[in-house]
C-alpha cells in the first residue's frame, strides 16, 4: 500500500506583507479543516523573524492533493502570491499525472521556483495520534 502524499512548500514573506500572509494562513487553515477531510495534516512553520515560512501538507493520496490545489487556486492563491514568494515545492509520493504536469509547469510562470517530485514511497509508516 502506498503511503501518504506529502507536499512541502518553502517561501519568503514579502516586505510589508506579514499581516496579509497571516490572514491568508488563517483562511487556509480554516478551509483545510472544514473542507478537506482527506488532508491528514496541515502545518505551517516560520523563522524567528517570520520572514521565511514552510507549509507541510500530508494528504491521504493524490485525490486529496488535487482537491487542495483546486480550492487553493480558486480561493487562496491571490492573497498567497501577493504576500509570499514561493521558491521551493517538494512532493513526496505520486501525484495524479495532470497534477504532476501542472506542478512541474509552475516554474514557467515563477522562474525562481524549484519543483521536485519524488514519486516512489520506499517504506515507512504514519502514526495517528489525537492532538
């Protein structure tokens, strides 16, 4: 059985956009919590000065990632891209072919972005715990 599909994005908060980013993050967390039941985990980490941010998404599978990207593009992308410069996206696991093509095409629109897909789950486990 394949493991979860994990997406990690790394970004720099644009100068003067910290409050905009924090509002975006609150909206994203609420959307994921209420509308994405197949997202197993969603966490955001920031540097001490809050200029660098990392988002870690743990999806139950490729369809969960598809749903998230659809909702993100429809409702969150404008505020997100106004407040951060995403410079790296790593995908661990095999996304659906159209999604992989979409993700690997993002650097054409964002030249400073690096996208890496590691599709093969070589083994491991995910332990569920109550928060």
